[in-house]
C-alpha cells in the first residue's frame, strides 16, 4: 500500500533540523484510507523555540511540551509501517530529513 506522509520541521541551520510533526495515511489501490498516523514531536531545544514558526501553527506550546521526543515518535512510526508499504513524501527535503533521522 502507499503511505502518503507529511513532515513538519524547523531548520535552525543546515546542520540543525528537528521534526515537529509527522502525519501519514495508508491508502489502498483505490486511494481509500485504510489507516492513519499522526504525532506531534516535542522540540529538542524547548528554550529556543519560535512558536510563530509555521511548523508549530495550529497547536499550543503545551501540546508540544506533552509530546514525545523525536526518537520515540520515529520508532513508533517505523513500527506502524508495514512490509510492502511504499512511502511517499511531499518534498525531497522531507525525504532527506527522514532518512537522516
């Protein structure tokens, strides 16, 4: 099945990027949603967060404070993926970020 994925992240610098949200839907050959995954990610540098950044829009800081750290969310997402899933991301930067993490 196809897994259509969106990742929100913050670029602090070319060397420093962190994920703030992962969302994905698994669809069958008829593009019917069969499952979904969505998680907020707690920023690793809470003291330096720019809450006006687009990657945080729509949620309160408290929701991010309660979220799991990036490595936990990525582990849960990896477990959610199934053999045979084809992962589709919206942008090549998202693919690079996911691969690097």
